[in-house]
C-alpha cells in the first residue's frame, strides 16, 4: 500500500505500507510485513505487529523529496520484530511504547541521524509510582551524561540522539530514591517504557532488617570460636549499619552489613590470617613426617549452614603440593573423602575408587584451605572427621598422618572426642 500526501487511518490491515508525500498515517490492529518511509510527516502504530523490513528514509540521502520538518514515528502497544532495520533518514524521532524483538546485528545504519524518546517509569513492587526520583544516564566511561527527575506519576522522559557511531553502544540508566539506587542497561533497541522497580518501602525495610540480624548472627559465630581477625572492625561496621538503618539510609545500611560479614568470612586463599584465635581440632608433633614440606602441624575445621571449612597447617612454610586426604562421615556408616589434588569430594562407601560428588574450593600458600559445599553431602548437622593423610602418589606411601575422631557441628560448634 503506497500512500502519497494523505492523512489516513488504517485498521485491521495485513501487508506492507510505504507512506510518502508528507503523509500523516495511523495504523491500528494491523500486521505490517514491510515498512518504507518516504517523506512521511507522522506515522503511529497502535496495537500492531511489524515484521520483515523496516526502512526509515525520510529526509535522508536516498529520499526523493526534502521536507525540512521533523519526521515522527510513534508506537503504542506495538511489537517490533523485524528481520532488518534500515536507517537512512535524517531529522526523524522515534517515540512511544514498543516491545522490540530484534538484535542490533540486524540494524543497517547508513548516513542517518535520528532521536529516540525513552519513556521511563519509576515505581515500587506494588506498582506505586515514585515521584521526585533522580534518574541518570551513565556512559561506558562512568560519566553521567543526563539527569532528570520523575513527575508526580513517577514518569520521566529521556531523549537520545543516535548515529552510526553510537547506535550499537549501551548505557546504564539509574534511578535513585530513599538512598537506594536501581539500574538497567539500555540501548537503541531497548523496549519501552523502561521500568525501574524498587522494593516497596515496607518490604525493603524488612529485607534490610533481616540482613542486619543475619550479620549480627554471623558475628556471634566467630566470637564463640575465638576468631580475632577482622572481628572488631566487623562489630564497628554493624553498629554503623544499625545507625544508618535507624536514619532511613537502608541501602547504605545493607552495604555496611555485607562488609561486616565479609570481614569475618573465611577466605580460601591459602593463608592462615582468617583463622587467628580459632583452636585446632588436633595438633601433630614436629618431625614425624617423611619430609619437612609435608610435616603437618594441625587440622582446623568449621561449619556453617552452607559449607565445611578445613585448614591444614604445617611446621614449615610452603607445604609441598602432595595430595592431602581428609576422611570423614556423618555417623551413618558412610565413608567420604576430600582430596586436594584435584580438589574434589568422593563417596567411598562402596569401596574402590568411589563416586565423585563434585569439586570444592582450594587455596594453597602457607597453609592449605578447603571449602566443601554441604549441598553435596545433603546438608548434615554433624560431620565426623577421622583424619588427614598426606599421600605420595608416585611412591605410594603416606608422608604424614593425623588420625583421630573430631565432631564438627553447625553452626560452627566444635567438640572433640577420642
């Protein structure tokens, strides 16, 4: 369908359209297979779908007529799923709400310059609009290149100019209110409206309060174990987080609580700093190993609701990279083993080489640290550790061993029996 110099409404149509001659067109409830814009003044797609080729030529080098006004292409509740998008027009603006189902590699950009309006909605999870929220656009270098505020309906409007140099780039759109920031990546082909959603105030307050309680709980665990490293700083961060929460700065309170938990966490880096103040399950005398580099000094173990943490300490720094085997069960006749080379968990209950249950995190430097996911073991409440052996695979011999029976309980309570 070719439209020249007309003002017309199209309803319930299937096929292609090519408006020209400064046409003004409204398309409703239609399935458009191809669209070729000549010198169209204004076209609006309402409740429609667009596929095939979409070509914007108005005002561009391939246009046969030159109208000096702005060419408007507007969408309302429309699905845009074209196979290719040809951009060859000038002085065009795209606006409205559209669901775009295509990727940037399907865009063919010629000598085109156009603008696109991005309607923005800032609301909470209860669909309540958030007025006076600060909205910012951040470029790839981290610089803010636009800022606005939402109106009483929680709405803002961002207009961006696109050229061949930037149509494939992405930007970070951020909204900030109540000292909380949410963000979303946007680009030329982003669907609109762009909704930035915050937790409802009451839900968010409860989430942060729960995070504070969790941080306080996680600090009790190292306190009971005698852990020294990072504990005082973590306590101070929790106090600061509580003060921020009471002042309504929920986002900052959340960040401080996370930092506090991180300070007292066991980091699997092969260093013993995180274990300062924690007593070993068992100690092994010096000089009973076949080599200095495999002479075990002590075995440490902790358990929280998600992981079993193990540390093997040595009388000499820089332990030799042998395979250290930690044997344990859950008191029900099973036989499990953690190997350090390669770092893995094995079920040895049926004998032989056993069944590999998965990997575990390993750190080797001055000590050996192992982080075992309890998910692989069915989240037991207790683990019975039966010993640690240093195994020389080439010589098929044990270089050093520390045997006994030690019970590790969640969360982090450790008892010893013989």
